[in-house]
């Protein structure tokens, strides 16, 4: 899927829902209030340094069985940017 950067930001907000937070200031990693969804747009993502071109990440998280108090990525969807 390819969208404009403004559409990607809009979709990211919808995906995360109300109450999302950037847990580490300046990380460009935003986590939903229930800690089950992540929208990520790091420098290497949006510059296309990896992943096949400029993109943002939509991730779903599940409990990590090896670390009970932590979550781990279950699914990571790249949405490519057209601008």
C-alpha cells in the first residue's frame, strides 16, 4: 500500500486510537493506550534506508512468553510513502 505522508499520519492516529503516547520523547514510536499497537516512523524508515523504500510501520503487539512483563511484535505492516 502507498499513501501520502499526511495520509500515513492520519491512518497512524486512527490505528492507535485515543490516549496514545510517545513513550520515549523523540523516538517517533507511538504506542496505543492499551499497549497493543505501535505506529513507528523512525528516520531510517522515512528516508528509505531499509525496508524497500520510505515507509511507516503499523505493528500489533502480544505478550512475550519469555518475558512476562514485556510485549513483542506480532505483526508489522509497512505502508510506503508517495512523497
